[in-house]
C-alpha cells in the first residue's frame, strides 16, 4: 500500500494540536482527521478517534503494523516540517512541475 497524497492544514490557536491531516492510499482510500500533536518531548501523529459512552477514546482507523505506522508518521511529520508558514500543503504542492 502506497501513500499517494498527504494534505495538511495548520490549526491556529497555540495549543498542542498543530494540524489536521488527510492521507490517501493507492489513489482509492482516504483517511481524514489524523492529528499532528506537539508533545512534551516530540511531535507525533494521532489517528482519528471517537469518544465512547464510557469516556474513552477509540481509534476509528489505525495502522496494524508498527513499521507502517512509523513510515506514515515520518512521511506526515516530514511534510509538516516543510510547511513553513503556509496554512495548507499537499504532496501535489511538492511535486516537480512538468518541463522544469
């Protein structure tokens, strides 16, 4: 399974939540609302989740294998770091232009 698009939208407000991410796999499956979180020691991603009746949060979608999660996190955080001051970024923004 290949990541074919990553779209990141910065969140304003100065809290721990820094951005929302949408990831497309194989140009045919999309996962919305992955979060970029600034932790105490590192920035990390949090998969989309919902609150259960007993107050716990459960992931709606998540990688099963640790190596895939690590790659996905590395890809997202790499693009997040390249955003600079932009409000939004996608892999299409990063693709080389034809004839250049």
